[in-house]
């Protein structure tokens, strides 16, 4: 059986990713409306009531704003770390929800194993995930200022990776954002740039890495073509050709990606 991923929404204005293995269906974050989530799931023939869990990466609204409404309709279990729940509850970010679960480092849902990894980002306890089933692995890391050796080791033997390509540093510098926001984006607890992410991708490449999804592009400070070209150049420097050695996809803001599998 195949382990699958589909991004339903991906950008600084809303994120939601679907993961599937056999009859296990889960979502990572719902930072878009319930209506849009249901429409996106419909397009890949997934019934919203069949989603067995929602895994939260962190409390920023582009990741959680649709979770409460979805949970109140379908009663879907929500996994977040203890500290993330505390900040969600304290600030009433998603309203009253049922089926709250404390995220552990390893969670099993049927034959799918979900491992969480602490990441560097300006949230209370942000995480990235690795999904594993029948020795196939998909990594999901967005909203991350720097990649440490721990994460690098974890993503090294994945078969598919969804990685943040947030911004082009030059676009941030010359853009309209206030100074503090520019420093935040470019800082160690901010977001990964095209250049850094492309370099990581080229560094971790191995022949069983089938595809990479360039994700969480900033609407203000990035362009899909720029993320793609930066990746292409970094791969070519290592003698790697897109289409031959690896497939590269750029996640769209509000359009489903292809349903990718490993
Ligand atoms: Zn985000
Ligand atoms: Zn964030």
C-alpha cells in the first residue's frame, strides 16, 4: 500500500495537508475554513467524517483557524502538544472543542506512525512531523527558522518531503513589511528561505527520495517560479535533474496539489 500526501491549502494565509495510508485518513492543521476544507476533501473523494485525527503543528492562525468548526461538526480528535493546547485554550483560538489529545513524540493510528519533532519557530511549542508506514516515510516541515541536525537526520531517509520555501530574502528586504517583521521572518525562529530550503533538499537527496513539495510560500515575499528555479539550480549543482532524479511540486495557495504517494 502507498503512503500519500495532498496539500489542500498552503501559504502564510492558510495551511491544511491530507495524509493517507490504507483506511487511515488524517489532516495536519486546518488554517482554512471548514467549507473550503470539505470542498478540498471532496475533490479527492475523502469524506470529512472519515478523517480520524487532526495533528496541529503550532497555534498560529494560518494553521488552526478552521479546526474548532471542523471538530464541532465531526467530533474529530485533535492532537497538539500540552503547551500548544495551553496557549490555544488561554487565548480561545478555536472555541470549545471535544476529543482533545495530548501529542506524544510517537502516535500510532492503525498502521500509520506519526512522529513529532520540535522545530525552531516563534510559537510556544511548534513541531514538524514524519509519517511512516510499511517502511515508507514522508516528512512535513514548515514554519521553521533553522533546520538543526536532529531534523536533518530525521528527514534524510524520507521518500517524500513537504518543506517550507517561505520567502526570497531579497524580496523581504526590499518589500513593504515593517522592520520588526522582516527581522522575524529572516530570523532563527521565523521561516525558511528558498535558498536555505533548496540547499537542504540538495544535501539530503538520495535515490529513494521521490518528490519534494515546496510549501508555505509567502504571498508577499515569494513567487512559485522563484522557489522552483532556486531548487532547480541547487539540485543541478549536485548533478541532479528534476523529472529524472526527483519530482518537484510547488504547493498552491488554495488549490489541491496532486495526491502524491511513496
Ligand atoms: Zn504558517
Ligand atoms: Zn507559524
